[in-house]
C-alpha cells in the first residue's frame, strides 16, 4: 500500500491529520500509540480509552506525551480534539460519540465489551479497525452488515497475521494466480497450555499470561484463520485444520497438498508449526496457463502445480496505522467478512470440567478454541468460543470434548448472544471485496 504514505503526507501538509482514538491500552495498544505519536506523519492519536484510566495515561507517557486532558463524556473528548489536545477517558461511549475523530482502533481482546465498542463506534459514524480477532471471528459478519448500513468501514488490521495473509492473497490474485491455501506459521501448539505454564514467557515480554496462553493453546490461531476464511471464502480441511509440524521451509509444503482436492474445496486456511521463515505467513497458489507456469519456473518458484508465496514477518502494531489510513482515506478494508461465516471457532474442554462450573475466558484454564466449518457448527449446535466465557455447565464435560449449547447455561442479557442470533439470519454475501475469488 505504497500510496498510503503520499496520502498521509498530503494530510500532514494540509494540517488536517487523520484523527484516531484507541480503545484498549494493553500491550499491543501501547505499541500502537507509540507508533502513531512518534512515527506516522499525517495521523494524530487524538484519544485513548481504557477502563482503568491509569493504563491510558501510561500509554501516552510511554510514547513521550506528558500533557493530556481527562474527559468523562463525548463533549469533553470533542472539546479536547477541537483544541488539539490529547485526551484520555474510561468511557468508550465518549470517544465513539465524540466529534472530530475519524476512526476507532478496538484493541481490548474482549468479546462482549469489544462488540459494544464496535457498535457504538459504528453508531457514532466512525470507521473501525479491529485489533481483536476474537470479536471478528465471533460476530464479524453482522458487525460488517451494521457498518455497511452506516456507511463506514469495519476492517481487520495490517500487521497481524490475518491482514498480512489477505494482503499477500490479494497480491497473488492480482498477478493472475488462484490461491488455494492461506497459511500461518507458528512456533508452538499445545492445546493444554494455561496461564501458569505461560507465566514466565509472559513476564519476559511484559504481556498478559492469558493472552500468551491463547497464542499457545491454539485459540488465537483458530480465530485468525477463521477470519481469513470468512474474508476469502476458503474453508478448512478438517476440524482444527491440518496444523502439521514442519521444520523445513514453507516452500517445501507445495508437495504436501492435493491440488484437485483443494480446488474442490475452494481453497483452505491452515497453519504449520516450526517452519521457516517464522513467524510469517504463506499463500499456496496455482496457475492455469502453461506459458505463465513456464515463467514462474524460470523465476525460481518451481514447476508447480502449487507455487509458494510468503511474507517472512508480521509487525502487528507497526502496520496498524496503515489500516487506519486505508479505511479513512480510501474506504479500503485490509480484511473483512465477505458474507455469512464460513468458518467458526468452537469451544473445547482443556481439562475435565464439572457440573455447575463457570467457564473462564479466552486463554484460561478451562477451554481452548478449534476452527470448524460454520455449517457443522450450526448443525451440531456447537458452542462458539467467543460466547463461552461465564457460561455455567449443566453437567460434567471430559477433557478435549467439544461443547454444545446444550451443555451450558448462557449468562442473561449479553449483547454477544443477541448479535449471534441476528448473524444467524444472514444468508447472502455482502458487496464483493476485491480479493474474494470464490463463490459464496
């Protein structure tokens, strides 16, 4: 997206920066604040919202911003934005309804709260950038429908693996190939990891143990690949994806797939553990033109029928400002659901669970997520991982058993359940995105 830098240069020269607010000043959010404040011309980090206000203060101070206003409502945030003063608040409603803010970056990692933030931002006429794959993978389709109706962009982000994958997917399609595998490279996969086992690693990097656990136990990769599937129309080969161990280079994976089977499925999302170059992403694609296959072989991509393309890194918060600019300046989404879900993330018991137990959250001790086809999820009444938190078990559940709605009592009055019911009624694809290659 090279044109983004010139567009931001123009906004800087005009004294009219893109103004963005952050909701969720955790580890990734603080990195985003630092990036915008110190490295992105033509963009202004106008406001930070965090439920614990001291964390919002910390985010600005770590970026070198020592003076900022404190506001409790939309009028206070609007006034600070008009005056060109950074502002912090504990109210997401305040930043979502404030005047002068172009986009909201939702980076809480929470599902129920995150969904409320997204809806408030859409109602406030703000573009929304999701640094929250869990919300996207749970209710992304209905949130996109709401955003389309409001005339704003809802998008996942550049930098995180799903955005990098779809950028690569768009590139590969743009040069005339047909992508058949979108993959993610992991260093570790153990579904029974928990915050105790991951505490040391989390402390080493200044991260939250539950967040780190969701990386290790497969929940995060399941959400990430689900939203890639829902953006591209691809599916999965089987529950949990293939997820092979592979110590070599991803280029070697071209021989591991049956191209005809991939074509019949319409392409698949997948991941691999231990491959090089890690931690990156890859796309496996084919070409129908024998003359072009000759050129691809000449250019060192091999004889086919599958050709390997990869990006050897993902730079997370460094690239999120690009997503903000794409949404605000070009109405372009890095990735977003193309229609009703194709792949969901379902809840699986991480340990033996007992009747009456209240399930903990993502990256906890009780459950992990697995990718499953959306039609199977619906037919078998499987419990989505994004709605499992705070559910109460009706009976004992064995370790590694997949949970269904019949196994639990849902908490009353949750927005996420209302949105799931509304999303289940979606039947048609949305207006086509430029990267969608298969019929929905």
